[in-house]
């Protein structure tokens, strides 16, 4: 039996993604407003649902771990966000975990600090206990909200630009986290 973790903060609940979240999360990731800066909009609701089911199933590569956490508003149980971490073993030992971060906030909940709150809690409760050596994120230039959020988490732009135009941001972490 797998024990899933759940954390409550003020008006929000963070819990690990399960198949029971698939319908409400697939509705969120179909919101066209989310894709003004990022690629990857699902072409249909069924494609979004299939994507969520893949996230629940996890990666096929044993050197990769996914952490997907949904954020719900406690008063209405609505999914208002998603935090994601992809942890990659860069070497054969577990002391070289790189953690790629991503997040989305429901368009109705943007511009109120939810992204910063949920990512800070996500890192504290789900990511830092795994002791990654670095955090990285890919951010579209001009996406001010994501740039500010990344900076609030201590990430800085590296100068690396991916073919899709996104810029790599990173932060090295001390070993004692």
C-alpha cells in the first residue's frame, strides 16, 4: 500500500496527484489562458485526461522520479493549481539529483500570490526531503510571474536558451537540506 501525503495550509490543500484528480485536473490543463507563454496545450479533453493518467503512472525510466501535487481550495474542493518536480539522477549515485520544477495556477487564481505560496510549500514538504543538489526551471522570456516566482525561490537565469526560446534558471542547494 502506498501512503500519499497531504498538507493543509490556510485555505489550500496540497496532495499528491491520484487518478481521482484526473477529471478536475484535466479541466484545468485545458484552460487556453495557461498557454499564452508555454507550449503543450492538449488538443482535447481526452488528451488532457490521458496526460494526467501518464503523470499518475509515473516515468518508465528508473533514474527519473516525478512528483505531481494538486492544490485545492479547501472551501470548494476546486483544483486551483499543480506543482511538478522531475528529479533526475545525473550520475549512478543518489547524491546527484537535479530537480526540474514546473507549475500552473488556474487563471482565476492568478495574480494573488498563490504560485509563490504553493511552490514554497511544495518544495518544503515534497522536494527538499529528497535532497536534490539543484533546482532548475525553464521559463519563457517575458513571463514576469514565472520569473518573479523563480527568483523568490532563489533561482537565477543561467544564460542557457533552449530551442523553444525558454531560458534555464537554476539554484544549487547545500548538502544539508
